C-alpha cells in the first residue's frame, strides 16, 4: 500500500487560516503558527461578543427609555410596570426608538400609562 502524504491537505488548511488572518499586523498575517493563534483568539472573541452585544444594546435601550421617562416625571420601573398593567406590548428597542426620534409619540405612550 502506498504512503499517503498530507501536503495538499496541510496547504489547504494553512491557506484557509492565512486568508482569515489577512489584514493582521506583521507576522500574524504571514506565519501560520502566529496566524492560527490569532485567528482562533479572534473567533473566540467573536463568539463571546455576539452574546455581549445583546446585553449591551438592552442596557443602552433601558438607559434611553429611563432618561426620556424621567423628563415626564416617572421612574423607569413605574413606566415598565404601567406598560405591563395596561397590556402595551412594545419592546424596549421600539420604546428607545420612540424616545429618541418621536418625542410626541413617546409622550402619548407615557400619557396612556398615567
């Protein structure tokens, strides 16, 4: 039985990693070992940050809603409780958009809770 050489497979794997590493600074974009470490680290950060992005946006929306609601003399928790009590099913993203870009519409939502 003939000996199997892994040159083609290895080259393909190296090219795939180096293609992902293009744009990195210095040796990290040219040497396989460094590029492999950097790419793997980047993929780990990407996986983590896809989760963190959701948290960060929710915190941003809550901060914007809180600021807008306090201008009308209500606290955030009272506002959210009022939404639940009156069965208004607007999520925080939509409420934050209203607060930023449609002040009269947001005022109408606040007045409906009062």
